[in-house]
C-alpha cells in the first residue's frame, strides 16, 4: 500500500499513489453547494465525499514507473535512475522532517 493521508480541520484526504485514486471527505455548511455525494450530519453541517480524478491518471503512476525502472535496471544490467546516495539523502531529509514534526507536537 502506498498511501498518503492528510488531516485538516474540516477535511480528510486520502491519496493512493499505487492505484491513482484520491478520496476527499469534507465537513461543510448544509447550504454549501455539493461537489460530490453529501451526507447530512446535522441541521447545519454535512459531510461531502469526492473522488477527484487527476488528468492523465492512466499514464501517470509514479510507483509503477519506479518499480518498472528498477526491474529494467536489473534485467538489462543498467544503472538505476536514482543512485544509492541520492536515495539515502532523500531518506535523511524525510527523517529530518519527521523529527521536526515530532518536536513541534511536544511544544
């Protein structure tokens, strides 16, 4: 599973990179025009569900492209597109971001 979930005050967003699928659940005022399926929550609020479709979703799949590139590099004995050092640096940056997030939660 390759997903990212984003939580906001009035929304929950789920992005599935492997399957090119996104889901958005939004809390809105009952009188706000619907942009997707709406479910009344109270007399003043509702939950709106949307499944946005990205343009060219069929041709853009970063996870699939990454795996195909890796397999091709093995089969054809070619260098990978991202070097070991670049990959390590990306993980270090992600780790630093996680550390900052954890520290900000303590404050």
